[in-house]
């Protein structure tokens, strides 16, 4: 009986995405979808979109020298795993009237991997230790 319960709990976790591991290397590959507009890492600069160094914990609309939409600046969002994962699925749904024109990433594993990749960079573009 206990074995059946454990198996059932494992199946529920997998089906809800609770068991999805994050893979930094795969996240670097997913980030290629973002590279036409964003940079990250040492020496990153703003492009069509802001540089993403130090994204984890950063207030939306606050990257230096980037001209954000009022919608983004006034969203009240502080980027963390939850807010990023909601946003990247459909940016215009999360922040209506944002300038970001991107259909989003729907694959949960890709989103997890991308977050793992992004959160490793501090505000100076160095990989956190």
C-alpha cells in the first residue's frame, strides 16, 4: 500500500512539473532565443531589450540606461523565479503595453533551465559563487 502511495505521489509531482530539475547548460542554449534582444554576462550592454545581469531580485524597469515603457517601469514587479516564469510564458499578458514583442516560451523545462542560467549572474555580469 505504501509503495502505491509513493508511486502515485511521484507521478503527480512529475505531471505538475514539481519534479523538473534546472539545468544551467541547457538554459544557455534556451537563452539563444533571447540573444537577438538581450545580453548577459561580463560587459553586457543594452540592445533592443535591457541587459539581464543581476535579474534575480532586480526591480522591473530599472536596468541603467535603458528606455523602458511606462508599463514596465510601473509594473511593481521584482524579478524572482516565480515572476520570471509567469512573465516569460507570455510577456504581454504579464505586463500589458510592454515594448517587449516576444511570443514567450511555453515549455516548462526550457523555462526552468533558462531561469537557472539567468539567476547565476550577479549585477556585474559575474557568475555567482
